[in-house]
């Protein structure tokens, strides 16, 4: 008889709206690199929030890139367990019933609705781990303790060194606007392109990903986590800007302020500055140019 496990499945981070088939079709290079990272023995949760479908926990045996709708990532393995309930948008997933029901698994996955284990019993949506762009409702999942313990020891998912998803070709008008601002926009101020709360920045000399954020912060963090405010900017050529501040807020109160100096030395200027989130509660990272807010992100610490 199948052993039924009743436990809570915790949703650690909610985002906005989900759209179907966001990362099903990919350039060949991207699909091949993702398939190479889905190594045998890794765990994957197959979960489409929009679909009338159950969650499935899978142990990967093989992954490959197949020519279909550009290129798709096909996963073959063994389904270890699944939820009895199915979920649609708007229904809660905080209490679920899992049962172990070993059976073959074969599917061409959408990278927006596949979750890989990036830390012990913390599954993040695959496209987000790889830096791909999509909108998801559920970013991070945690298995019930009984399920995680029964599966036992396993390897964690790691992004291959130097992975770069194939970017979308920009419109000519966008490129022209950036050229004009970079070369002729002196005095117009910096453009904040990205603000990422980051747990690990590559500081290794000679690394192809030096100064990149290797591990974005996601889900709920533990008290004492060191988080960097990683930013990228477009600064007009030769401009020097010293009016930028990064503030760390705890429950709406400013706890730490860091000054940034930006320089128009190239197309993409990157910075990172860190703080320790030493109290439980809601934290925020805010980037200001004088009194003007340029960007904000939130983090939950428990």
C-alpha cells in the first residue's frame, strides 16, 4: 500500500502573474547547456501553477535538448512522489498531501515551471536560477520534512561556470536610444538597469563571471545573512556621479546607508555593497539618487 504523507508544503516567495509556456521554447545553445546541468541523480519538482495538475517530485536520469518549438529540454527519470491535490491559480498550496508512487517520468519541461534544489530542501524555479526572464507566482518551494528525509542524501543543482542564456535581439530603435544617451547624455543622470539582492558575488580575478551575482537571494533568509545590493548601470560617457545611496531598511526603518560612486567608463557599470540582516522581519533595499528613489526590493528574514 502506498504510504501517504500529510504535511505542509511551504511557499517561500510569491511573485506576480503566471503566463503559460514562457520558457518552453529556447535557442539551441541555451537548451543544450541547461540539459547538461540537469545531471543524473538531481531532484526536480514539476509544477505548473496555472495547470489543473499535481506536483511531481522527480529524480533525473537523463536530460537532453530536442528540436521542437525551437529547442526544448527533455527530462527522463523516475517520479518518486506526487501530491494528491491539484492546484489552480488562487488556491492555497500551504497544506498538501504527498504519496510515494514510483513510476517512469518523461517530459519536455517549461523552465518557468520546473524547480531544482539549490540548497537543502529549497527548490527554486529553474529559469530564475539561470537568469532567464519570466513571471511566476511561486518562485521557491520546500518539501514537507517527511518527504525530504525519505528521499535521503542527494546532490544540489549548480549552474555551470560561464553559463549565459542567449539574449533576445533588441530592436534597432532601442540600441539607437542607448547610443545617444551614452554618448550625448552627460548631466542627465545614471540609469539603474538592475538591482539584485545577492548572496554571492564573483570576486575571483580572471573569472569570466567576475563581479557578477552568482547567487541571487530568494525566498526566506535566515537571521545573520549577508546580502549584497548588486547593481548595474548605464552612465553617460565620462560622467562622474557621487549622489547615489543604498539604504537597508528593517520594518521600514533605515538601518544602514552606503554611498556609491559611478563612472561613465563603459556601457555597463556594476557595483555591490553589503550588509548583514541581523534581525527577523521585513527588510528592504532602496537605491536613491539624492532624494529620488530609483529602485527597491524586499526580503523576508526569519
